[in-house]
C-alpha cells in the first residue's frame, strides 16, 4: 500500500469516526437495562404459559379419569390368563 493511500484511508476513517455522534456515558447501561427488562419479561411470559399448559393438561386428564366407567376401562385384571 502506498503512503498516499494510507494517508487517504487514515483521513477518511478519522472523518468517519468524527461524524459518529458522541453518546452519553450511560447510554450503554441504559440499553443493557432495557434489554434485561425485556428478557426478564419474556422469561416470565414463557413460564406462565408453561404453567398454564400443564394445568390445562392435568385438568383434562382428571376430567377424563373422573368420567370414565370403572367397568369398561380395566387397567389390571386379576384373572389368570388362559393356559
């Protein structure tokens, strides 16, 4: 790379760096706090949804078992198998 190219590149990059607005010292912390709040809210929503789904599935299972007839749904049969 020639000396002129290096100087031109250095000047362009310094002009570009100067054109970037100077953020406050706390802007990173503020954005990080906002991101953490969003992440916490997202995790809470997912936890509530999981608990709700488990509760609904358990309720459906209990309703199904309570309406079942004990005569038609035999899980264990004490009769000996035919030999």
